[in-house]
C-alpha cells in the first residue's frame, strides 16, 4: 500500500469514526508514526525529519489549553463476581464535589469537570484532560439503583452494585 492510499484510509477512519478512532486502536500518534515510516522509506536516515507538510495536522490547539485527540475520559474498569458489580473510574485531581453520577437500568453516566491546578501559567504541553467531561457506559447487566455505594479512594471512584442476576441454580426435578 502506498502512502497516499494509507493517508486516504486514515482520513476516512477519522471522518466516519471520529478523530479518536486510531487512539483507541493503536495509541495517540499511530497515524503520524505510520505515515513517517512511509515518508522515510526503508533506507533513509531516521534522524532527519520527513516532509509532512502535505498531511493535515493531527493535533490542534486552542487558547485555553492544549487540546489533542485523547482516549476516552475518564478511563473505566468493570469487575464482577457472583454477588457484586464494581466499577473503577480514574479521576486524578478531581474533587468529589465536581462529579455527578447517574444510573438507570444498565446505563451509568458520569459527568464532571477537571479544574487545572495552575491557572496563572501558560501551557507548554498537556497530556491530561481539563475541563468538563461526560461519559455514559453500558453495564453488562441491569442494576438496582437504590442499592449503590460510591467512594473516592486515592483518585479512583469506586462504585459497587449488588448483582441482580446471579449464577443459574440447578433445580431438581421430581
């Protein structure tokens, strides 16, 4: 596949899947690295910068903070055993007062805001998320909204539900 076809496929994926498509699949700057390999070729010096001027920039900036295409925020892990469903949500630097949770049937919604720790300084580089966020996650099963517990533990929000669906019990037939 030549570099023009590869660039076309990257652009199509960005158009139809959103600019975070490649981040979720390969990591934050995979398309640029892949195009760099094509631009250098196998026998060129990798210390020299390739000419990428014909390719659109994958990162954009605004005046508030450096905004790059980033993975989903916040990051979430789901766990379960026979009795409980547990969700761990990474919220580094977020105060519990700045987070709202909602649950309905098998959907968990988390909203909030991440305030910058330094508002009087110019951002040179930023890999962390700042500003408002909202994410809805489909849970693997319906939960009882009235029996939920949520605790902040060292930058992690731990949410636990008793499971409403348990292992199927065998019934003896007489």
